[in-house]
């Protein structure tokens, strides 16, 4: 597989690195946490309104750039590197991908296209309102907490979602709900009567969650965007895409942990010389680099595989994502731990940044596939079913 980045992809990566280094530096991140509950409105306006980053992977038919997974993961890496306090993951990854997967070729996707266009234009903050963080198996409709009842005008939705990513800021909720014995995806605006949101305390203050309650929320018939098998396939693919994007974000965090550690150890003097010159410190930094580069290879390979497969996704592409997510989980956790250790006695204090990345590592490692969960999926969906693939992953 050719993993050479295009000129356009490199431009996206480099411009994102420059913008976020200026507007999402440590001081801005801390200000957003302390004053605005983990939301930087000015940065969001720059990203979504001025630069159009929300439309990177949105299809061209809906007003997006249609650049695919590779461009998005390069951007997500820079977002994760700076812990940008914006609802990009919920809006441009979860919601946009769920809507994209619901697009149909029969001309019956007007409402889906309308919401995608608003996301691409930076006019709507959105999220996929999941009650769990890895809905890779959506066969059991009764496991979903929201119930939809048909009415003469459309539907009424009721139920509680205990923890929704970016739910505090979202203008649009994409809500999977039970309809009889089936499942459907509904578009619900948070300004509607009956929608209530409660911010939740979280370990990672840079990624807000909300408890969302729907109490007899009325929606029109056209708010039902997909149903049945179409809905199941769309939600499964959106979840895998989210796992890939989150892995890229974790990769960026791991890289920043390494960079922070290299800078600190070059400045910290002990016994008359920088501690970066000590052999033991060099070895530990080298181990961090190996973890980062291994995760980067896995993430970029999985993104290239997703783009090459397009709509013909199989367990092969999902297996690549499982490897990437487990590698990124481990890389960020390891690099955050090493950053704290190599910063010495100040490593865990609020004044230094490694503790922010350690919290992100703990939280994101449980979202859309933990390492044991991903390895378990590989064992059950790949190793036991296809001996050819089993040999490839052995």
C-alpha cells in the first residue's frame, strides 16, 4: 500500500499545526477549561467558520471537500497534539460520518444532505447521541435507551442518554432510537421542547460530556434519517470511523508528550549537565519515539485502507482500525506516563502539561475501543473466521 501523502494532505497537516500552535497553546487550553467548561468559542469559529475544517470528509454533494479519511486523521493528529477544546470530534467525525453513511442514491436524502451542508459550513455543532462508546454491534435494538413512538405528525422520542460526547455544545443530536422492534436514526435539535442537558464532571476536562434527557420530544417524519439495516450499517461504520479518528487524536497527544519531554530534559540540568545527555533518559525517550512511530504507521495505514475501500468496507478495513486504535491507546498511555516520570517531581503538577495528556490517555483509551476490546474483536472477527487474515495478523 502506498502511504505517500499528497501535497494537499501535507498542506492540511502543516496549516493545522501552525494554527493550533498559535490558538490552542497551553494557556488557551487552560483558560477554556477554567472559564468556559472546556469550550473555546474563538477557536471553534476559526476552525469551523473561517477555515472550513468541518467539511474535510463531508461528500462534495453535501458541500464538503470530500477528502476522505487520510486528510481527516492528519487534522485530528494536530487537534490531539494541542488538546483543542472544540466539539470537532462530535461534529465533524461522529455526526458527519453517521450522516454520510446514511446518504442514499435514490434521491431520498434531502434532510441528511441539509444537515451535512450545515456542518460543512460550520453553521451547526452536532454529535451522535450514543449511550455507549463503541456500538460496533447494533443488532439488539432493545439495548438502546431512547424509544420513539409514531404519531400522526411524526414521532415522539423519550429516554435518557447517560453520557454524550460534546453534548453540552451541540445544536443537533443524531439520536438512535427504538421504533417498535427496529431501530432508526433521528435528527433532534437541542432547542426543541423536551430536550434537557446536564454537563457531567469528567476526568479529561478538555472533552465535555453531557447527560441528555428527551421527554416526549416531537419530531416530524422527515427527521427520521435512516431505519433498519441501513441504520445498522451506518452506525457501525460511523463507530469504526470514530475509532480511527480518535486513534489519530491519541497519536498527536503521544507526539506532544515526547516533544514536551525532549524540551524539558534538554533544559533541566543535573550534576552539571542536561539530563537529556544521560543514557537512561535517552533510552526512555527512544522507547517513546518507537511507540509514536508504530502508532503513526498503523493510523495512516488504516486511513489509506478506508479511503481505498470507500463503500466496500469489510472486516479487513475494520481490522486495520482495531490495530491502529489499540496501538494509539498504548502509545498515548505510555508516553504520558513517561512524560510525567521524566519531568521529575513537577511532572504531575497542574502547572505542567503532562498531567493533561495523562488524563486524556485514560479517558480516550476507553472510548470507541479499549486495547483489550480491540484485540478481542480481532480474535473473534478475524482470527477465527479467516485463516488467510489470521496468518497476516499473526
